[in-house]
C-alpha cells in the first residue's frame, strides 16, 4: 500500500535566495558583469600600487633618504 502524499509546505528562502530574487545561479550577463568588475578592480589596485611606489620613490629623493 502507498501512503497518501502529504501536501508539501513551502520552505523559507535562504538569505542568498532572497538576495538573488530566488535564484541560485548567475545568468551569463551577470557573470560577465562580475568578471568586468573584477578586472576593473585589479587595474585600479595596480594603479594605486604604482602611484604609492612613485610617491615613495619621489619622497625618498626629495628627503634625501633621511626620513625628513
């Protein structure tokens, strides 16, 4: 004998599901946006590192390396 099927109670959404509008997977466009954003972030970080290095080199030349 088979038991009668109980009506399924809808479960609560997880935080991730709420933030993604109930979706767990990114679509192609969203994934591409994430990749582009990551690339831009990497470029900006390299620029900041270069500027910091240039600033430190210039400060060293101006101060004569005395720390003043």
